[in-house]
C-alpha cells in the first residue's frame, strides 16, 4: 500500500448553451474528477462569465428546476471517495442568463489527497 500524496489538478470545461436555462454539468465534472485520482479534498468550479452562473440544484424533478435558487460564479464542493460529495438529489448546473446560444467556460480545480 502506498502513502497518500497531496495533489492538485485543473482544467477548463467548455459548455455550449442553446439559450437561457439550466444545463446539467454534473456528469462532465465527475468524469474529469475521476482522471485526477484525488479521493479526498475540495473541488472548486468557477464560471468565467458575467452573464452565466453556477448553482447546485435538485436534479430529480424537472418542476423543481423552475424554482430558481440564488446564483453565483463559483461553488466549492467536498471530494469524498473520488466524487463530489453532493446530496442525493443535487446536481451541478450552469445557468445561462442570455437568450441566445453561447460557448461558456468553467474553470475546474481539485486539490486533495490521492490513494
């Protein structure tokens, strides 16, 4: 068994929106996080735009997504067992504020321990 190693990793996630609304990026973030080998730490996501934002919102019932939560340009999520430690019904969303399509970038940064 090897000793844990402290590591950090970063990447840009590009999302093409088709106009105003919520875009679930949870799976894309999870797939990237798997490549980092970080099993315990902190994940920071930062939206590089002023007319789009990030939020954690329910991902089970589409009707709930119409109840808009407060938004910001960054979120921090604990990493536990190599995955974002989200609640059972939570997902990570890019919220496009503009009506027309845009190409959006989310800066992802993970820092923590590997196995």
